[in-house]
C-alpha cells in the first residue's frame, strides 16, 4: 500500500552493471557545467549579461530555445566562435519535458525538470529574449518583437510544436475544475497527479488526438502508471481504465505493439480505437468523443479522472511562412535536414515535417546529422551523412519498468542493447528516470550526444 503524497521519495532501485556502463559517458560531462549569468530585464537580452539590443546581423540565427535550439547553438558556436551565433527565445526557463510523464504520476517533482534559460544557453551565444514574429527567407532575415529585423547567413529553425487545447470545446478553461489534467503542459501536469490521487471510483479516461503529437507513447504511459497506482492504493477494482485513441493501433511498430497489447489484456484496460476527444463538460465530468469511422456519431463518457493529450500543430509563425510545407511544418530533406527550397535554412525537431516520431531522442540523432550537413554546406559541399529516422520512446509501464522502443523511418526496430527491448525491464526504467536526464543536461544540450548509434555498433559487434 502506498502512503504519502508522492513516489518521489521512495527507495531507489539498485543500479545494474549494464546501466552503470552505459552511463559512464554522460557522467564524464558532469564537470562541464554551464556558466552562470545575471538575468537582465531588457527587451532583447543577450547572453553576455548586459542589457543590450540584438544586433542587425548574425552568421547563424537559431530560432527556439528547446532541446533542438540549445543543442544546435552549442554545436554551431564550436564551429564559428563566440559572438557569431544568436538564439531567439522569449522564455525564462528551459524544461526537460520527457520527465513530465513521471511528474504527472507523482514519481518526480516538477522542479526537477527545469533550468533557467540563462544557464543552458552556451556561453558566447547571444540570447535574444524575444518572440519570432515573421520569417522572410527570401531576404535572409526574420522579424521579432517591436518590428526589429535581424539578418542572417544561416538559419536553424527549432521552434517546436504548438499545443492546441482550444480545439477541444470546453478547454483550456475546463482545467480549472478537478479530475482533469494533462502531462503535456507546464500548468496542467501537476493536475494529473492530483486527479489520480483524488480518484475514488468510476472511469479513468486517457486520450490520443487526431493530429501529430510529440512523444506519441506518452498518452498511454500515464495510463499504465495510473493502473499501477490504483492497484497499489486498493482502488483498481473500482476503476474502469479507458484509452480512447484516434489511431487504429496501440503503437506504430509491430514488435512493441504486440508487447503492449499483452500488457493491456493482462491489466484489463479498455482500448477504443478511432475515437477523438472533441468536447469536455467539466461541470458534469463528461467527455465527448467523435467516432472517426462513423462521421457524425459521438459518444459521451462520464469520468472520475480525465487525462487529455491535446491536438498539436506547427507554430503559427512557421505555418504562415514560405518555409512551410502544405501542412504547415518546416519543409526539410528527411536525410539531411536542409530546407527543400532555401539551402541556407535548416530545421530540427518537432517543427519539421520529418516522418518520424517527435521526441528528444530523435532530436539528439538529428543534431549529429545536421551538424555534419551544415559543416559541408559552409564549404559548398554536398551533405553525405543521412538521417535514418531514428527515434526512441521509453514506454513506462510501471513505476519500475520500461519497454525501450527504438525504431527508424520504416517503423522497424533499431535497438541499442543486445537483448529483447520489447520486454519490461527495471534497468530501462532507471535509464529513463535517472540516467537520461543526466545525459540531456550535461551532454546533449552541450552538443556532445548524437544518439546511441556508436554504442549500438559496439554492443552489436559492428552492426550500424
């Protein structure tokens, strides 16, 4: 039986030898902490700690201070030196969002997911603390707040993905009510944990929208954790756990889908495919779903707990610009990450139209390819390294178990370790919960982590 308000203080499992070996490389970077700076109140803040306006021109402009933007600014600064790279980002804080799955389940504190933006931006990279208002690639310039225009030689777009709760009737205002949360937003992730703690009896509903989303496994991860929590607190027999997904399968890679289907069956979880959340009635504790295979048909389900995965889309500034494809995403070559029309423009991460899952692991792999692409473009050479679509999704299935899904553009497993990763493992949970954050803060954001391709080659005796 669980006691207290959180799993955060529970005894930690002993680290396995495998995890200790894998974690050696990121630990080497622990001594390389980011320099401290003094936060200023200027409109356009530079990472020099002085209240100074943005310059009119930079050799490299990086748009966005998320995982892709910080990682690439670190890499590019190493190429061209200090003062030639600027990053445009309005936010005061940078968040490691993959840990929010565990925050929503009470296993981690929200505070553990954040660092100040000032600390993660590399020293020597100028911070333009502003929003991108317009992209003008035909003139090699952008416009930021107050109409300020900045020109560039090379542009890296890493603006992430836009949460669109408002596309669900009754949201986001419905989050003012209890029993409803979402692990996808800073302001709603802790409400997920409160809703789970407050659960008494009835339906616990988890949703997956009819749009591309970041971390496509996350909507079901919280479902498995909710099941585990309710079992440990003696409430599971009074709970009906429902996963309503717009998709036609539980996961896009057959090997992992089969493993997840076994877990779903064993835990008596109800999955309804091709169901899309269109309205929330928080006063009545009801959720309305459209049946995507029967236009016009809707289903109303009462809930005791509701976890909402919002519809998502490209940022407006991208969607309304010449760099976008027909769907609004940054239109890049899927192998080189160079823009299809503008050779001095590049994209990385969630804002692009790369046909792979939108995860931090994908960004890590993309960063190494993009680094190589840019190096050759700067020398007027053709890129040769090709991104294979590698991404990873640590599917948390319990408070101490993870299925580590890794795959490529063809939805084929591309596993790092020499064992069957479709099995639930404690070692993979430790990696997800404890080791990956270290790797993220101290290696990836500093430009030292290209993903596990080299480790995979070593562990599989030369397999690429």
